[in-house]
C-alpha cells in the first residue's frame, strides 16, 4: 500500500447504491480542485475563481453543517472566509470587511430558494489611530484597552417567500469579534478571548465570529502532475498553521426546518459586496466543498459565484462531462467512467434518496443535511462512504475527509472499481473543540507556518544575551534589551560602513 492509499474500513460496500451518485458528484468537485488551479490558489474554495482571488475578505473558503454533537436538538453551521491567513501577518492582521454582507441561506422545502437568511455585518473600531499597533500591550479580554483594533457585528434574520422578503428581525446587536491571534506575548490566554466571543441568542441559539485555525485538511501538491505523477508527493497538510475568519451559528433545529416531517435543509453561504453605486452585489458562493474549482471551468467560475441555486441548470454540462477523471486517466492510466455522467447528476443536484433528499426537490447545488439523523458516537472520517450516515455528504462535519472520499468515488469505488485512494492527510493538524463553536483556536503569530523548526525563544534570547553582555556579568533583562539594541545598532553601523567602503573602492576604480 503506497502512502497515497488509505483503507476506508468496513461498511463501505453496503451503502454503495445509496451514495454512488452523491459522492461521485459532490466528491468530484473535492477531488479535482488542484488539477485546475495554480499553485497555492486552491483548497476547498480558497481563491477558486479569477475575480474573488484578488479580494480575500469576501472569499468563502468552506461551509460546514452538522447536528451538534453535544446538543443534538440543535444544528450548527460554520462558514469561513479569507483563505491562507499567515498568523504573523501584522500589523493590520485579518478583519472582516465592513462593506460586505456575509450571508447564510437555508432552503427548508427543497425549492432551490432560501426561506431563511442570516446576515452578518461588521464594524471596525479603533481606540488610537496614532499608533501602528493592533494591540499596545498584553490583551486579557475583549474589552481590554490594549486591544487597539476591535470589531463588532450584527445578525439579522430575513424571512423570504419566492425570493421576496416577508420580515426582518435583528437577532444580535454589537457582538464582539474574537481578534486575530497576534502571539503569546500579546494574547497570553486566547481561550478566554474565544470564550468571550461566544454570544447567546434568544431562544437557545449561539453565534460566534472571529479567527480560527483553518479546519480543512489536504495535501495540495497535486499541482505537480497529481502528486508527482507517481504518488510520491503525499502526506503533507498544506493548510497546517494557516488561519481563516469564521462565522458559526448554532440554532434549535426547529427554527430551521419547515416541519418535523421534513427534516432536510439545504444550506449555502454567499458574500455580497457594496459597489461604487452603493448597491450590494454577490461576489462569492459556496455549498458543497470544491464545486467551483473542478466542476466549473474557468469560463464559468465567476458566473457561478454571482449566481443562485435556482439558476444551476446552466452549469449542468459541467457535471455530465467532468474533467478530473480524464486528467487522472492521462497521468495514471486509470480508466475514466464513460460520459455523459448521468449517474452523477441526479444526486449531485438533489441529495441522496433515502438520506438527505427533500420531497419534491428542485435540482440545485447546496449542502444538504438531514437534521433527524443523530450525531455518530464515533465519527468516521469517510462519512457515509464508511457507513456513518451523520457525515458527508449528509452535511459536512469538521472531521470529514472529503478529499479521500471524493478521490475514491470519482475513480469508481462505488461502481465496481475498488481503490483506497487518498492524499495521506487524514485529520486536521489541530484538535477540534467538543463544544460550540468546535473550531480549533487559530495558530498564534509567534508560531506561524514560517516559524516551524525555529529554536526555543528562550534559547535564542539567552544565546544573544551571553554574546552581548560584558564578560563576567550576569546582566538583567533590561540590561539584555539595552545590549541587544546596542548590538543591533552596531551591526547596522558596520554594515553601513562596509557599504560606504565598497562604494569608495568602486568610485576610485572608475577614475
């Protein structure tokens, strides 16, 4: 078994008929992301289309929806924005956009039109604009005066009928956002900041907005001819150490469903941005993972981001004639299934019959969740493919390995071509929480991806201190700081002197 292979465990074949179409279609998008996009430009929906790639604050990266494991009478939705946040990316770090509407859409009757819309809008507050600092000292709470840049947000519930607004209700007002995790010196107890950012809603709901570790996990080296052309480049979680901006909403399930007899809801997220005329225009959209990366060719990507589910028939040819299997066949000689892929269309646009397909469904691309299925006591990373009906493609949990499930199905696992394909990245680099908002804390700026392998800070500081202190002197911290500053200044003077000497030599040679 190569590092690329992963066994899915028992129970997979028994559900082959149930999920063949769903995973092949929804998973198709996940499996093929890297075959179409450049370099670090894709991971789920990270920078997946030409226009949105230049405006990361408005870029949906991933959408998750699941029955809450610790509160099974509630449903949790998690949506992420701003891909590839390098934790040390100060001094401005990563705020939500103030000229955006971050929307979560709920279709609870299967008609491809949202009946509920939860809209998040943000405001930025600056205590002192005479400093360049995000924080001016250690931050111990969200109301700490040393937290110079803060954000708050409102949540509005908009009810619709046939695309027309029937009511608007503000369900949260001026809620604080969890800040970017600057580092251990600036934010010594980030758990406290995270906890203070969880806001309780009337009726038993909760909301959270702030920075988090990117929960998506995969190896992106497929760009090098699909893992080196010989499966030699797998096993590295490319998103390890990167953060995202997250919105999480947990609500009593009865608030989302149309009736107890119809427990399936369709969910998608969008971003609307204010244009020069003051109107809001949709610029990003996300339902199932990775759809816009692979299912849609370049000519359709921006159009998909601006579209709505009830318009999805226009993208149907992209599903019936997928590009990824042909790429795999060209490189690895694994025969692609025959086209047109009509077997993918039905479940891809409707949900899996008997699992998460609503009655009288109108075909459309959404993340569909059957809210009546209880959380699994021991979730399996391959979800429904491995017999766990509470997982992908029945919604999507943070732990679901959508890449492996997709790779196995797109290459025919459920239609007779057995394989254990995967990218050898089976779990997130950070453990998820056991309670809302479930996301792992963001990687702090003092230990970002580029800091991996750097020695302990105390060792570096002590080493510099020994080199800069006078012989025989133990020195104090203040002495060390002064000496370090003096040493740095001396190095600067030496460098300037060397440069001037070089310039003089070159000048003399010219004459």
